[in-house]
């Protein structure tokens, strides 16, 4: 798809791509309307939107369905969490095909056992290097076009140390991954070191209150990263805002003022109401369909 080629081109040259995290079609639209060049479908946010923690509880089908809806809603590339690929290399092969058919431009696959845990939690377990390399080779082989990007994520830092995480990143790149995702470096020094020792493009995961220190994106770009995702910002903020508004409603009995600046028409405008209003009458005034000689003329 055009957006897939666009993402690959942006990552090869130009400024670092920043992709805020979204978990449904509304938040994906808001990211696009804010002017960001790409959207990231957060697996944690998708899990939470299903009423579940990020413990690998959603199936591949559920994740692809959400990603497909989001990709169809926006005109910029969608990068998606694909967890562990949902099994061994056979499952990974099908996972890649499913996300690619859904219109997604890139996915990341990690080296945790399944079911996995959020990368910024303790208690993670890893698959062997051999099993992970097989998954990445299967992912690279399964895609229909080389423009669809395979991002190899390793969670080894918190389990086996910095050097093992670097080794797994480089192994995955050699196996056919397009980009490395070193999850949860634990200091500014480690964040800076990753692009120097990993032999390929790198992704930075900006997780609020996670294991990685907060670093401005301009500094991240200077360190050599090509892509930064911000998974939890909207999700966490929406939870906090909902708690605040609900508490005010309960305490006062009055509907609190919202931050949208208007009622239903303003809300619907953010999701394409003008286009649908035009379609409401577009097919009424064209006259009867032409047939026979009229159609030929």
C-alpha cells in the first residue's frame, strides 16, 4: 500500500518519525489530525480497551481486527504491536500475512514467551535465540512486499542484561528484520549506546513512568534513533480525565464542561461528518441511470 512505502521512505531519510500511540479509530484520527506522520497501535491500549491488562490475553484475530479498523480510518501509516507473533514461526507467518492484508505498514514482534507481559513490567521470560531467529526469518518471508516492515523487539534487557539484548537485536537484523526495538533500556547511557552498538535502524519506546528515563525526542533523534513511539500517553490521560469528570458529575449532579468546546456536531466533525453530509444528497440529483444507446453515448 502507498502508506507502507511512505513509512519506509520516511524512516530511510528525513527527521525521526514520531508515532503517538492510539488504541481505536477515534484516537488514531486525533493523532493524524494533530499532524503526526504515523500512528502506533499500542498493544497495551488495545488490551485495556478490551478490559484486560497487557498480559498477552488478546488473540491475533482481535489485534488484527483493531489494527484493520484503524488503518482504514487514517491516511498515514499505521505501525502495530504484534506481541510475540502468537506462537511459533508458523503462527508468525500467518500473523504477518494478516496484518499486511489489514493495511498495516509495520509490526513489531518480540522474543518473550507467550503469553507475554508488558515490556515495562518485571517477571518476563524469553524464548531461545534460535526460536526468535526462526520467527524473524518467517516474518520476513511471509510478507508480500518488502515495503512492509518487520521490527524485531527484544525484552532481554530486564531478563538477561544489556549485552544479550544487543546480541538479539543484531541477530534479528541478520535474520531479516528491518529495524531493532531494544525494549526498556534502564539509563540515559544505555539509551544512547543502543544505536551505536546495534547494526541497523533503531526504535525508541517512550513509556510514561516506565523503566526507561524520560528523554526529549530531539535528544533521542541526535542519539541516532529513526522511530519513536509514545504508546500510553493518550490512554493514561483519558483514564485520568474520565475519572475527574465522573467524580465531578457524581459530586455536583451537573454535567461537567468538557474539553471539546462543543456538543455532538463538534464531536462528529472530528470523525468525518462533513464527508457523510455531502454523501447524503450526492446520489439524489443525478437523474435516472443511463442505459442502452444513452449509456454508450
